[in-house]
C-alpha cells in the first residue's frame, strides 16, 4: 500500500464508547497488546469474534472516569449495603439493561471522594480542570509501514497550541511508584503510550508533538495519586512492540491464519524454566 492510498486520519467526536470498542475496521492498543506474548493471535481472534460483556469489577473505574472527566455512562445509585438481597440485584441488572453503571451507596460515596481528591491534587487537579480538555475523543489513523488502520481514545486531550497533552487516568489497587512500574511492564502500558502519541500526532500534528502523562489513583482511602511521564526509552520499546504486533496483525488478516504461541511445527519444541530460576537452581543443585 502506497502513501497515496493510505486512509487519512479521522476524528470522530461524539462516538460512543460502545461503538468505538465494537469497531472491526481498526485495531486498538488493547488488541495490539493481546497479539504479543503472553497472548497470541489465536486468542486475540477468538476474543474478537466472541466479545464478552464488560466485567462488573470495572464499574468503579467507569464511575470514577465519569466524575473526573465528565464523560461516560450514567450512574445509578442502589441504596443497599451490598448485593446480597434479591431486590438489590434486580435493581443492578435493570441499570445494566438501561446502559447505566450501578453503584452501591458506599461505592458512589467512594468515587465522589476519589474525584474530590483529584480536584485537590496540585498537579492532577490542573490537568483535569473542567473546560480545559476534550474527554474520550475517538481518533482513527493508518500505520504507514503496514497499512493497518488503528484507533485510540484518549481519556483527556488538551490542545495547547504548539503541543498536545494526552492525560490517561487509571484507578488501581496500589498507586505507589513501584506498583505503577510493575503495571507498566505487566499490562504493557508503554505500548499504549506510544500508540496514542502516534495517533494524536497523525490526526492533530503540533509543532512540539504530543506528551503523554499517566495519572494513577488508588481505590483505597485517602485515594492517593501518582502522576508520571514514561521514560523515553520505555516508550521506544513500546513503539517497537507495537511495530511487531502490527506486522503480525497485517500478516494474519492477509493470510487468514491466526496462530497460537507455537505456530506450525513438525517437531515438539523444548521448554525451560525462566532464565533467572535456571541460574539459581543450577547454582544450588548442579554444583
């Protein structure tokens, strides 16, 4: 595919989250991460063809996003202490049927306190100040090396003239820097950083490019917040991972073959323990 035939970047304001996630003409950051180890193309394709209902444990995060960003599904407060009673569960299921996020009273009070903590934070409060950014704008763009159509949906996008600022808000059990570092590794958030930066640069080029910031907030009182910008080397690794995933995606869509971790083999491969454990046990037992 030549540069002349590549689809131009597209901004779709007002696109619902459901329509964005259901789009089959493009691949998201989550999808690209699923294509790489410990995921594989076969699992990615199955999950794509058999979408699951949103997990209920994400309700608190969705609610916090709504209160912080001003964008998201309507909340339905269920005035019960827990979900044990049949009446509470019936109200919860009715809220789901109506496209709302059901929250127990105590959980609603918690996300309100989380949003208040964001507003009072010396850095996050200014980043998410109402009226200073665009919430959940859907952006579609084409990767020039593979011709693959990609999509990104920044939580909060601030257009600052010579520079764009993308702010990603994540709620988590532990917002300490050490825990965040592990989460970036385990959930490949460095791939998200790189893809979102590339997508925003493609659709809304700015002289100084795009900066991407993470805002992590603990779901435990007092709802502590850590704001960080990724090390440039880690972003480069994330972009390299995206490049590999995009090549895999392009090849699979062209051939119609979505291999598992092993692929097509004629002999059974060998396997080993993780290298660090091989070294430790070699030192302990094979001396």
